[in-house]
C-alpha cells in the first residue's frame, strides 16, 4: 500500500503528467500518419527518455504506445488506410461507416472502445503481474533459460513469414548480442579492435536503427499515398450516444478486450493480430454477420478495443518475467536496461514504485488519449497534409542525434547506420524484426543462465527433470511444431491459389 | 527478384556472416578456468545459424527449381529496374555515410546542412526543392541544435568554425 501511494506521488506531479500528455499527443500524431508505426514512434522517444528518470521515461513511451494504438483509427475510418498495422481491421467497418455518413460516430465509437480496452487491460495487468512475478521468484537458471528459449521460439514461430526466417532473425539477434565482454569471465569477444565495442552495441542506436531508420528507408522507397482528407466532414458525435452504443455491445467490448489482452501476453502477437482476431470472432458471434464489412459498429468496437487492450497484455510477461510481449515492450525493456534496471521476477520486489508507476501511467495515458483525441481530432487530420518529404529529413536527424546523445560519440551513429541497413535488409527479405530485437535483448540473459546452469550441474538432463523447465521446453517445441504446421499449410494454400489462377 | 532467388542470396549472405563470426570465435582466448569458456555460447549460436542458413539455401534452391518448372523458363534478374526501384534508398544510404564522416570532421552545423540539403534534392520533385531544401535544412539543423543543446544538454560535434 505504501509503495502504491509512493507511486501515485511519483506519477501525479505536473512534470510526469505533462510528459505523459506529450507522449500521448505524439503517439496519436504518429499513429495517424500512414507509413509511420508505433514502434518507430517509441524508438524515436527513447533518446528523450534517456535523460529522464526511469518512471518518467517509461511514462513517455507508454503515452506514445497508447496514443499510437488509438491514433491509427483516424485514417483507418476516414480513408480506409490504417494509420498503423494494428488498425487494419478497423478499416473493414470504420470506412464503410464514414461512407454511410457516420464519420463522427465511427471515430467516437473507435476512440471509446480503445479507451475501455486500455482500461480493462490495465486491470488485468495489475492483477496478473504480481502473481506471476511471485511465482517466477523460485526460478533457477534452468527455468530462466527455458523461459527465454520459449520466448524466442514462440516469437519466431508466431511472427509473420516463415519459421526458418523467424528463427534466423532471432539467432542473428543473439549473435549480435555476443559482441563485447563475456558476462562470466570478462573476456572480450568479436570486438575486432574497436574499443568502443568492449561494452557491446548500445541498445539505443540498435533499436532506432532497426525500427525507425529502416522504416524511413522503406517510406523513401515506397512513399505512402498522398492523402485527400475531407477535414470539413462532421467528426463530432455526442458522448452519451457513444456510451449508449458501447453499452448495447457490452459483451463484444469485454470479449474483444480479453482477446486483446490474451494475444498481447503471447510473445510476438501484438495489436495487429489482436485487431484481426477479435474482429473475426465478433463476426462469428454476431446475429447479423452479413452486415460486417458494410459499416457495423460492432466491427469497429471489436477491432479497436482489442488492439488497445493488447498493450496491457504485452506488459504482463515483460514485468513478471523480463520477456517482452511485443516489439514496443522490447524497447521499453531496453530502456530499463539503459537505466541500469534489470527487468524480471525481482523487479516487483526491487523496484515496486517503478512497477506500480507503470500500472498507474497506463490508466492516465488512456484518459489523456480520450481527451486529446476527442478535442484535437481536426488538428490531427491536418497533420496528414504535411508531405512525407518534409517529415522524413526531420525524423532522420532525430535518429542521428538520438543515437549520438547516448554516449556523445559519432561511433554510435555508425552503429545506427549498420543496424538501419540490417533492418532494411530484413524488412525487404521478409525476415521478421521482433525476433531479431528480442534476440539482441535476451541474448546475454540466455547465455548467462545457460552457463550458470551448466556450471552448477553439467548434467543437461536437469533441464528436463525440473518440472517448470521441462514444461517450458515442451511449450517451445510445441510452438515450433505450430510454426512448421502453419508454414506447410500456408505454402499448400499458396500453391492451390497459383494453380487456380 | 522473386522470393526464392532472394532467399538464395540471403542464405549466402548469412553463410558468409557465419564465416566472419567463426573467425572471430577462433580469436577468443580460452583460459581453461571454467566449465564453460567464453567461446562456448558463440559456437552454439554460430553453428545453429549456419544450419538454419543451409536449410534456407536448400529451400530456396528447391523453390527456384519448382518455379522454373512451373513457368517453363529461366528467370532473369533485371538489374537496371532493380536499381531504379531502389535508387532513392541507395543514394540516401550513400549520403548518410558521407554525412557521418563529415560529422566527425567539420562538426554538426555545416555537415547537417549539407546532408539535409542533399536529402531534400533526393526526396523532393520539382524546381521548388532548391529553395525548400535550403530553408528546410537550415531550419531543422538550428531547431534540433537548440532542442538537444539547451533542452537535453547534449554537446553536438563541433568543427573548426562552428
């Protein structure tokens, strides 16, 4: 209780609230620009969070994530183009609603669904995390190694594209994490004469390179369509009517939010999967499934409550085990490491004020999102008028200075370029990025736990005789089997499609 | 480039990466002081990556053979078209590399203005790009200098004059 009050004191001050508000506003802006992703937005806020204390830094990134998840619905509804990939299913009914003359209603329902989804996922986060973290306190190096193995294998098999490519991405990520000083013996590895590499690659330029720089290059190659938004269209809708709309679909709201939370907890499966999955399930449960796709409010409710509720879900494994649920939480994990905080089961015990602070900030971010998006919608629509060739140079410079600012050295800008190239190559070659970044972040922990386990007992069968470790290894194998199955099924479907053509 | 051919090139890149990493493993000093040495985990990871790369290589060759059988002709890579499609990205990477060199040598101000101006020329169509380029590059350089220097207390690289 004392920690909770302390967290309230830490969060409820003008500075932190302003930071959260800025984060939410930036998130909505980034989310509403097609071609820019939430991960890119969070990567760009990393350098700013670096100079803040951990609570404020995480609050800033939390704001961007919550704002970005709901910002995607603006263009999804008004243009039929999702502002972010996690608003894909929002277009299915949001856009037809706008075409039917219900622009204000579509946006209001989407916004309030996002709000309810975020709040519900926050409640699950608060209830689940302490329980899981306490359970994980008994974990030894065997269980920790098995847990991380499961995290990486699940993220590789659940990510889009082929399983082999997912695994390659994860293993390359681990390979890059090996650069620097060996965690147990202090021997330098793969430094190739660069003293700057003795501490390994810094997370910040790596994350900005992989997520922001590579995305900018993709935008340069294929710019998003110039938008012709009708900013004069009526985008306002009474709050009471919106609440009534949601109340008549309360089961859908709760079901979709819970789907979002569950999907968020799974490694790799973030807002984009939650968005599509809950839409599909809402359609199956609907009494009038044929109206989906023609402007049914339940389609927007399902899609928007799920993509926002996946945020809280993704935080559960990150705070309880130190394993991120998606790319954005992977970056937040990296940010905590930059601040010298080791995420994992002990985080709840060692930094309770920080953890409770994260819990509280998700709720406040949701409230800010509701207020900012309600009142600023016309301004956010205008931002889409700015051509990308004006935005790209500014963002590219932010990438450069953000990377430089970590250690005040130009070497980190070279690291940015290297990982920007790697990220761009991976994007172009359909290698998923989340396993790569998870590999880089978890690599040192995987190695440390494996070697500690072997040092204590060189018998490898211990991994299978300890129940939790054995279950996690079996789960890792099962997730790989699922990956192989879905790959085979996918290629068979593709062949059938080709033959039919 | 079709997916299978792309994967063939990718798998070869990864095999080459494994080769470089293996040469790095050979340089790790082994002290014989612990059950697991510093080269223990890198060997596992590079070995695993090599196996996965070979798997991708075999898969891509199989895919290419299947593709050729289906289309009944050999696929040719149109390098000119490929370069044209990616030209903006290639130029951006190139000027960015030059920018980092300049950043070290002549400092933040002049190098950033030159880089941003060049970037505007690449990205913007039409004659207006020269004026927009000059105004935009100076504006962004000054704005970010103020934010980072006075807002975040970051000392940006200084050159001889600025």
